[in-house]
C-alpha cells in the first residue's frame, strides 16, 4: 500500500485507539483531580473547535466568544432557577439564545475585516459583561448558584458523588463538536468558508454569498460554545460575569486553537491537551505567588509556535510527515 493511501488508515486507527483510551481513563484514574483536568481539556477543546469553525475555516478572528459561552451558562441557570426546567432544556434554549445573539452581533460586525473585526468583538464582549454585572435579576456581580437537584442523575445533569458522569458527558460534547466540524469540513459549506477565508472579494465574485455563510459559521460556532457554557454551569454550580463573560476566556479559547493549529480538525484538541495541564500545574506549583504565570507560559508558547510554524503544532506535524514521506 502506498504511503499516501496508508496514511488515512493509520490516522483513523490512531483516532480509534485514542477514543478507547479516553473511554477507559476514568475507570483507571478514580481520583477527582485527574478527572477534573481531563474534563477541562475536553471543555476547552470543544470551545476551541467551535471558535475554529468561525476563525480557522472562515477566517473571522473573534475575541468575544465568551459572549456565547456566557449566554449558554446564564440561560440554562436562569431557566432552572426561576422556572425549574431541566438543564438539558436549558442547554438547548441556551444554544438558541446564543445563535440569536450571534446574528444580532454578526450583522454589524461582519461589515468590518481583519483586526477591526477582532476589536469589535472585544468591544461587544465588554459591553455584555458590563450589562450582566448591572443586571440584578440575573444576579449582577454577585453571580448565581445553580439550583441543586436530587438525586444525582443524567436527567438532572448533576453528579455530586463522582466526576465520572461529567467526564463522559464532556467527552460526548467534544465528539459532537468534532463530528460537526468534520461534516462542515467536507461539505459545500466548508469549501465556501475556506474560499471566504482566503479572499472574500474573490469568493463573492464567484457567486458565493459571503455574508450569509459568515452568519452561518457564526451561528454554528455560537451554538456549540453555548452548549459548553451550559455544561460549565452545571459542572461548577456557580456562575458570575467574571467567570463566564471575561475577555480573558475568549483569548484563552483562541490560544488553544492557535497553538494546536487553526483550520484543522485535531488542532483544538492538541492545543487544549497542552495548555490546560500547563495552567493547572502552574496554579498548583506556584499558588498565589505565581498568579498569571500560566498566561506568561501561554504567551511564550504562542510566540515560539508563531516563529517556528505559524500554522501551529498540526502544521509542524504535517511538515514532518512530508519530510519522512
């Protein structure tokens, strides 16, 4: 079998082995902290994959994705608190709310390009954060506790005795994000998004409805990000504007994807598998004296990758594969 023909078989075999290892992980590592770290990796890989749909495939660099994350977190929490609705219903409604917000935001900001678009998304994020801090019905700056439901169950999406169920739900959400991204990647929409990323004017001249596909990419990205926000709320059981709407969260989502490789299927997972454990390690090792050390390490890694290979770790791997044949 030729090397080119053999590579997809090797790749998907490796993916299958990885999935089996991930399924077995919580059965081997029963302590809460290792499970928490991997759950966080899954969450940020999912969020980075959602961001990747808009930025990596469509070329629209958003630095305000925390808006959609917070929309999912607050919608599901408020529906549970005031209307006693299931978290799963809250998660679905949160995704719809995030899509609606994305369309409202997208109409004006997609008139901008490049760094002007990125700056506009930061501004939107700061505006929403300020509004939520001053909205007393939604908890204001004090935040909201997610209503505790008994007994622990999949229906209530709360598990107080063990993180194992959270682990598998987070893995399921990550697989959903991967499946959607792959479907987009090989579809007509994927080809259109890549054309828009490379040259918007050329894409428009070929008859591609640029504005419509930007909005579609934003909607899909927002919905997935909101699902992650709803899961986060149920996992942590407390939300406030500083935890779900900060610009720092939007930037971290971006860094995860950039380090792994934007515009690739596996880049977000690779980036999350590196950055999230690094962040956990610095917080444990340095404690309060090392505040923001993780951000310094993140910045150094991004600078290093940008110099060596702007396409991220996936581009490095692809370059190595070409050299070895």
